[in-house]
C-alpha cells in the first residue's frame, strides 16, 4: 500500500487533487485508516488514475469522466471529439478571417509606409501639396496597400497602384462610394488585368483608350474607365 504522499509522487498527481477526487467519488483510496484518517492506495489503482489523467487530457470534464468510467459509453468520448472539431473549425475561421479598413493619410504617413527614399517621388509631392488624396488600406490591422485619388482630375486613380485582388478592389470601391459620385480609373493593358476587374465590379459609364511612349521607347496603352459609384454592381 501507498500513503497518499507516496502515491501522489508515483502517479504525478497532486495530493490536493487526489483528495478532491475522493470527495467527489471519482477516484477513492483503497483504504482509509479509521483512527488516523490516512488514505492508502494499491498498485492496481495506478492504471485507474492514469486512465483518468488521459481522459482529462482529452478535455473531458470530471462529470464526463465519471460517467464514462461507470458506463463505458464511448459516445461520451466521441461527442467530445465532435465538440473539439467544431471548436477547431471556429478557431480556423477566426484566424483566416480577413478584415479590411481604409484610412486617409498624409505626407508623413506616405513616408512611414513607403520609406524616405520615396519622399521626393511625384506621389509624395502630390500628397504634400494636397493635389491627391492619400488612402491607406489595412488588412487585419496591418498595412496592405495604398492608393491616390486626384479630385482635381475628375476623381482619377491608377488601378495599377490601387489594389491587388478582387476582395480588396470591392472593399475600396464600396468605401469610395461615400466620398465620390464617380471615379476615373486608369488601367494599363500591358501590366495587369485591372480592366477586367473594373468591368466586372463596376458600372462603366465611358472608356477612353490612349497610348504614350515610355522612357524605354516602348508604346504603352492605357484605358480610362469612368465608373458610377452611385450605381456600381
């Protein structure tokens, strides 16, 4: 026989826990001395307490453990497995959930996100001189992208520098609806599929095709898409 202290060390279960299990009739000592009140345990109880520890590690409540030990009903464990699976799916959905937020920035914010080497770029100077409105797109609270709108140029923006996927694009358009009635979005035929995106998600009022020679001598083709933000798809 083991005194409770010796048994506690043998099975690595605190004395306080063993006493509590005795009080709730989950795991009782083999013998209690009537005179001293000492609790004693025997070897064949080692496997029993190990089973309780294992079931507890499966996140079963003490009530569920007691019911399982008394009935041997495997549904108790299977139900706990289903419950755990649902919790894991909920956690996965929470982790994978994407939330976007748009805030208006200024010249200092532009430098913060793009670095001091961009301080004298046309975009930075346009923001500084209040020629362009600077928007910052946050994804799950972190910087994801940024773009400019030029109100003095009929609310124009460059799609190449606006968003990278459909979800971001739709979110930005829904936000800009509260700021502008229409927007002129410029896309470049050679560099992206923005033209397809704007046609899919917006109500196009007009499209103007234009081209210009780049510094590298190449001919670049652009499309100005005028879209209604009051009646977009």
